């Protein structure tokens, strides 16, 4: 997910920060991270939690800042720049329904991204463990096919196709592709 271990750090016990250099991959990697949390959260309870179970399922919310890095420290926590400022400010403004928020220096683009991500967040929030696992594997490589994912997950290709359809992956993927293309136009 990150090229160098210094580009990912955990702090305050429940927070983390990462640098993803490839702007075309940032949303895919963030969605893959959300899937990882879903997979590892449900594992202990097989998707069911008893009312007396005090454990809280794992989840994550992400604030993505797109911009420059003015200072690169010995690790991501010591670094500074526009990307960190945009991400931090918007993270503080996340509401309970936000899973992903993406911010650039262009307010007009941010309005479009926010609208698309509200729609995508509503879909992602409803993913089951099986759907998250399918999407996690599907995103492992850009050229993954349903057949390859089926083999990896020991499923049939039709089961993978059903899982992707039920997860409304086609709609999420269109949002990812649109936002990624817009970011590439602005920053590459």
C-alpha cells in the first residue's frame, strides 16, 4: 500500500497517517484499507455480536489531503505540507456518516468530490464481510479478473460476480475512476 515503511505510522493508539504517492491509486488503496478493517473486524464474531459482547467492531474513517509535501521528516508524522493540513482540517470535520473525505486546494472540485463520496460512502457502509473480502482481493492488482479473485478466495466466478454486483461495485468504481481522472488532470 505504501512504498516505504516511514510513509505509514500509527499514533495516539487509534490514529494513523500514510503517504500514497500515486494519485491514481489513492482511492483504491483507501477503499482496500476500509475492506481490511471490515475483514478483520468481523473475523472475531462471524458477523454477529451478542448484546453482552463489549468489543466494538473495527472500522476506519479516512480524510485524504491532496497537495504538496513541504517537508519530509524521518517519518510521515514528522512531515508537513499542504496535503497534511488539508487532511487534518477535514478529518476534524468528518461526521458519523463519512467514511472517506477527499480535499484539494480547489474548492470547486471539492464540492463535486464531496457529492460523489457521499454516494460512495453510503454504498461502502453497507458492504458485508464477503463483499469487502471480494473487493479487497479485486483491488490487489489493477488487472485482476473475477476468475483470479475466485481462485484466490476459493469461490466460483459467478459467486464473485454476484458479490461485486451486490456491493454495487460498478457504481463505486465509476466514482473512483472519475475522481482519479480529475486528480490526474489537476496534479500530473
